[in-house]
C-alpha cells in the first residue's frame, strides 16, 4: 500500500524588540492541532498529508516519498501603517530566510525531527486501517512535541527508510527555500488569505508556494522575456 506524507515544518520569528516581532501568527488557532476526520471516511492512505507546525509562522508540507508539496508562511504587519501588504510580505520573507539559515546549520536535527514525524504519521495511518477506519486526510504534529520525543533517548530511533525519506525532504526543502528567497520578493508565492487581528491593530497575510505555482510563475516569466 502506497502511503504519502506531508510534513509542515515551522520555525523562527523576526529578531528585534518591536512589538510586532512578538506576535504569534498562529495565535487564533493555538492548540488547534488535532487530527480531524473528513466526511465520508473515504480518504485512502495514499492521500494522507501530514503537517509539522509551530507557532512561528511557517508550514512545510511533503509526501511520504520526500516530495515537496507546498510551503506556507505567515507575514505580519502593523495594520495602522501604510502598504501593509508589502510590509507583511517582507516579514514573511525574513521568516523564511532565517528559517533557511537555521536549517542549513542544524540539518541533522531537522532530519531527526522529520524522520520521527514520518514514523508517527505512518503509524497513525496504519492504526486506523487496522481498526477498520480510513486514514485522516490531514494529520498535524507540533514541532515542539516532536523535538521533545527526539531528545528523549528512551524513544526508539527512526528506521533507515524513514531517515532516507527525511534526508530527501530536507534536501528538497532547502533547495526550494533558496529559490523562493533569492529575490526581493517571494518568488512564485501567492497570497491565499489575510485578516486583521488585535482589534484592528495587526494585519496577517498567508503566502503559499507549491510546485504548481512555481511552474506557473516560470511559464509567465518565460513568456514575458521571450524574444
């Protein structure tokens, strides 16, 4: 049975001492990381996606085979300032750049976290199948929780297959993030939503990148600069 997994990874927040730096992009949904069952109970194991999430504004999704599915990042800006969309996009890019730097420095830690998530997602799907249930369409894990499990030496280490998948995920993730953050704007990322929080004080926008979005952006760019 072919099983797919997507891992959403999230980390780092803007440095500095301004009040906007301390805003939690996921605050309105904090603690809402439960697994939800889709209607109809018809989702196959192979259609399951998995997210590794933290409270700092980045989600990265993958398949169990290590293919990058999509990346989402939250950008925050003071709502009372002008050009909030531009400021929010710059905030989102800075989050990605800092996350990319940290991942390059801590590759082994990232691989261990991803490998453990692969194991947990697979176990989750198989347990449901063994109980006569369809796997959930989406399962999300908190990065903080997974890091704690990795640090706990009493837990078994991930198997070689999961580690190989995690290594592939890490490689594709770094490659994609490098391309996304290589210019002044978020290349091939599109805004998929926004809202004003904190009684009108804070503007939060969500940006998404995917292979499909990247292909579309490349096609448009090729047409624009064609001779």
